[in-house]
C-alpha cells in the first residue's frame, strides 16, 4: 500500500521498485537494504544517532518481547489502580522475593556458612541475582521499587486534574477523520508493538496504517498484532530522523513516547511534518512534569520516568514553522500530548 511512496534514505530522490523477500535495492544509487522477516530495514546504520543506537542495542534488542509488560511497569505509580492491579501484584511478589533473598544471603554468609549452601539457596538467590543484573543494565529498576509506594501516595494526595483528558484530546484529534470516505493514510513513528494504534481510537478510522521503528523485535510484534486484528498495515524498519517516504504522504502522523528520547528531536519532528500532507495533523506524546510536582515526584520523574530522555518536556521550540494550531495538553502528572496541523 505504501510502497509507491517509499524512497531511498540514501539518495532520497528515488523510489525503490526492486523488492525481494531478503532485500530491497534502490533503482538509482544501488544501495541495498536487507529485510527482517520480510520487513525492509530502510535506514543507514552509520547515520543513526548515539542515543537511538544505544536504546536499540542495549534495551530493545533484549527486552522488546517483554515491552508490553515492562514499559507500563515503569509508570506503575502514575497509572490508575483499576488498570494496574496486576502490576502491583507483581510488584509486591518481587519485593517479597527480594527481601527473602537478602535474608537468605545474610543467613547463609553470617550463620550457616557458604559451605552449607543447597540447591534451594541457589533458587532463592536467583531473584536477587536477576535484580542486580537488571540494576546494572538499567538503574531505573532500583529507583522504581524504592519510590513506587511513596510516589503513589504523593500523587493520590495531590489529585491532579487535567484541563483536557487523554481521551478527550484523542477524540478531538480524530473526529474530522471518522466519517472520511477515502482511506486515511496514517503513520505511526516508533510504533513499537502497535498498541498505541489500538488503545487511542485509530482502529475506528477507515485507514491504511504504516508503522515504523528501529527495533526489529518490536516491529515484528506490531505486525503480528495488526495481522491478528486484520488491520491493513505496512511495516518498515526506519530512522525517525530520515524517514524513507515522499513528502506530503500521510493524513495523520503520530509518535507515542519516543520524541523526548531521540538523539535529534528537532530533525525527527521536521521529518514527521515533512511526510504529513498539507492540512494534515500530527500528534506526539511523551514525558513532562506537571507544574505542581514536589521534590520527591521530581526525583522519580528524573530517575525513572525520563531516565533515557535527551529532551525534558514538550519541545515546542523545536517544531518547524509550517505548523498551526499547536496545542500542548498535560494529560497526566508526567505525560503531555502535543497536537498540531500542517499549514496549507
């Protein structure tokens, strides 16, 4: 569906008609792009930003298959109790296992002696070993377990009320497209597992979906989800700062939870706008503290919520000039949504 609007990210001015299961090749410059499970890898490895490559190599490469669990887990204190019960159950089970592991380690070293270690000791020490390994790779885990309950109490007491809710922002953003007779061409950048398209109302549209991401494991999950739901979608491995699409291609371009972590958010936003049609709309969501955040909430935001961020807050100052009706909504204590329309 989107193939006629795909361009070579190397020479940027030629379509790619030579498409095979294992690689795609540019007609003009001859650059070859390998495929992963039939999904083309349309980006230049050497041009990837440092932060983008580190996230891809150190986080998503190993944890992409657990993304649907571990990503919401970092938002545990912020999410409403009614939608996070299972995460709190897991949290307390993990805390119990860690406490028991530490107790068993102290008992083993201080009283019983290492020489008396048993297979059961190994099993009880395993959760502690896993936690230490994860803590070394990503310190957010330690801060999360220390701060989850205090932050939950703090936020409950302060009772933040948004001027416009998350659902209301999306309803207003999509309402003009709901009755469209023509297919609404929708691009989701850093799409991950594709959950955002299902959770925020896009499946109600008469649309053709294109999802791009750098992480192979994530994009494969997204394709599996869209296939299961029988939603028409294309999947491409691509760099958000060098999107392999012709200008003015999509009616809607979205990005959920990636803009603030890009190595070059200004270029990524410019690319997002470039591939959107004149009169089309963009939406991106990411982390931002609400104005009344106290010192403890600020510490949690910095050490857990926005740990990988290169930009703090909504980068309105980085948006290109060819946008109008730019609106920033603080929909949760630590989450904003920015919407805008590309000028005609």
